[in-house]
């Protein structure tokens, strides 16, 4: 019996993917995904989705047997050899990359044990994101709502800190995590923009002010996702 709908829903939740995001990645409509939740994943797509989430086909279909292909290595990714250059995603096996979650503790980014986000390796590869540079953070404030509400899951490329006009970046400012659209003015002046312009004004920092206030660009925000907090009505 194909009872995979509930397990598919749980896998999306584990990966921080909304059904709409998942539908877009799989080139299907959200209604297709909703039907899979109710009736189970079509047999023709079981292998595809099992590979995507790194789970056994039998477990996905029936809930029987081991879930992961290698339970022993599930939460222990091998560390890169010291001194080796970053490995591009194209050199890694599999179709999914597990991005580690980080949180800010005492002004420093620290990993959150056992928490990660799965994203398609092909999508990250097309963006030029290297595996060692990709981490996840929680959106710290409401200044980028409604696009990125507070506590939305953000994927950050730590390897891209060059300011591109209008792009979104994670920053450290006086030991506080921030997320803003950025632009550069004359003499290296940095402008911080929010989407909620009624509540958040544009901020301007000269090079001297950036140094004095510890304003540092952590990386480029290349993905975000979130669940709605409640059903409408």
C-alpha cells in the first residue's frame, strides 16, 4: 500500500521546504503536491523522490524498514582534509546538499547540532555556491517582511560578500545578526534597505562607521522558506 503522503510532508518539514517551493523545484503544480500528500507519491516518482531525500524507496512508500540509506552517517558528514581547497558541489555525490544551521551566540556564529536544510545540489551548483560556504540562519527580524518574515529559514553563501546593488545579505552589526538589501554609495558608504519601509528607514554607514561598529557582511542570501503560522480564516 502506498501511504507515502504523510512521510513526504514530514520530509519537506525536516528540510524547511514549503509545498509551493517543492512543487516549483519538481516542475509540478502545488495541486500535484497536495494530491501526493492525500493519495501518496505516484509509483513512477518514488525512486526520484527517494533519491532526492536520501531515503529508502520502501520506507517512503510503506513506512517499513530503515529510513535513511546509511543511518550511521546520517548526522556525521566527513570533515574536509586540512589545507584542501573548497570542493565545488559538482564534485560531490548525490542530488541533495545538507546545509548546517547556525545561530548567533555571544556575537559568534555557532552550529546547531542535528539541524540542517536539504536543498537540491543542482540548484546550488547553478548559483556557483560551494558546499563549504553554504549555511542556514533564522531570519532575525521583521524588516524584510512579507517576503522574508521573522524566523524564516535563510540559506547564506559565505563566499559572496561583494555588494551587488539590491541583493540581500546577512550581516553582523555590533554583534547582532541582521538581514538587509544593500547598495554602495560614494567612498564606500554602505546603505542598508528594508522591505518594510514604513517601519524601517534606510541606514547609511561610512567606512569609518562600519569599522567602529563592527559592521561585517557575512554572505549573500540565496534561498529562503517558511511555513505560515496559521490557516486563513
